[in-house]
């Protein structure tokens, strides 16, 4: 009698088997890369030309980046749910998901750093941030209506 390999017992979360879900996650990640570049650019420009405060530079850069990320995701990743319409309620939820993600990231990096080098801990934190932020955004901020239709319809 042959035992099944451990890989046969591993099943991805049901959402990841859905191609549309995986494409959405990849799109969200690509927007996140652009968002990271915007955040870093604004941060360093503010430090170089406007303020010496790390806190001010970081908060302003984060708000600029999260706003751009909201717009990009509304027009690309979650276009079907938003109808490519920007809404204050969605923006507030999107900012809230970002705040939840930064909280989760901070906890993850602090905990992981106790057991591994800081670069590895930061990598873990980035993954945690992606999962938290995408999950909240996908399931709560830009969710389809209860009747299965999109907000855009």
C-alpha cells in the first residue's frame, strides 16, 4: 500500500484555485510595487527638500501612496466591483485596510525578528501585509453586493 505524498494533502485555499482570484491578487501585487516606488520617492523628496522629520515625511508619503494605490486598484484590480468609480466610502475602507496591514506588518516583523535575521523577518512581514491588505480589500472594501452583482451594475 502506497502512502500519499505530503504534497497531495496540501490544498490551496479555495479562492486561489479560481483564476480570476489569482489574477486579482497578481494585479494587486503589481499595483503594490508601483505604490512602494511612489511611497519611497515622495518620502525621500520630502526629506531632501521639505522637512527633516522622518515621521512627517513617512506619513505624507504613505497618504500619497495609499491614495494612488486606491485609484489604481479601483480602475484595474477591482474595476468590476467599482465600475471604475471613486467613492469616499471605498477610499476610507481602503485606507483602513492599509492601517490594518501596517499594524499586522509591525507585529510580524517584531515577532519574526526574535527568531531570524531582520531581512528575513521583513520579508515575512511583507507577505503578512500583502495577505492582510488584499484579503480586507477583496472581501470587505470592494466586495460584490450580497445578491452577487457588482457595485458597478
